[in-house]
C-alpha cells in the first residue's frame, strides 16, 4: 500500500528544469527541497549558459542530468532559445526555474513558456531590476530590501510578482553583508514558491 502510494506521488510530481549561469546556490536549495518525498516537484535537469558554471558539478553530484546552452555557439539569441526549448521538451519540463541565469530570454520563448517560467531576483521588485541591487538599496537609504520570485517575460525582471520576502537593512550593512542575509531568504522563498506552483 505504501509502496503504491509512493509510486503515485512520484508520478504526480511536476518536472522542473533549472537554468543557471554560475555557482547555483538557489539551484541547490531547489534540489534539496525536491529530495523530500512530499515535495510536489522533481528536478528533471539543469541547463547552464556557461559550460564552466560551478553549479553543473553540483547538479551532476546529485545525479541530475545537465546540458549547455551557450549563446556564442549559436548564430543568434533566437536560435539559442529554440535549442533551449528542444531540450526542455525532451526532458518534459512543466516548470522552468531561473537561478542566476544571466541571459534575457526572447519573446517567442517566454510566450511559449508563459506562466511556466519563474525567476528569483535579489530586490523587492519593481525596485532595482538588473544588477548591484544590494548597493543600490543601501545608496537609496532604504529601510528594507529583500527578494522576489516572479514570472519571466522578455523584459528584464518585469514579470508578474508571485511572492516577496523583506529583509531589514541594518545601519552597518554593506553590500556584501546585506547580500548574505538576502540570500538566506532566497533559499527559503524559492522552494516555497515552487512547491505552491507545482501543487496546482
């Protein structure tokens, strides 16, 4: 009875593919969450835009298949996006999680995967899209900072917000100390949002 229930639970889990470009710390938080038997998603694969990304080794160490989608190996971004879609379809992706994926995906891709692609960003969007978010929040004398999970569209960090977590900016914070505290919250928020999305 328990064996059949476990098998059924595995079948019902949504296939998730994670896109990375670097160390993959948010990727790892999703992998660890998905290892729990009650988590409603399983990590079907990891795709990196950088063949040297440290996250690839982490994924392989967890027995997760990997692929490379490096922009410079294609004639243009549209071709790279098409090849990305081919891999996602081959792996039967149902949800795509961007975790430090340093490339803006095009209109065709984001329309095809509309409401199936999410990203985590280290700011309280719509504030501070793009890079250097922690220093920008400090320079603006903000009292709070944080992280946002949002749906991905072709415009940078502009998709509909799903959920956010606030982090207090302390008087002695610099960009590094603030980034470390925000990252802790990212690792909590991203699996939580993925679980809600996969359970639908």
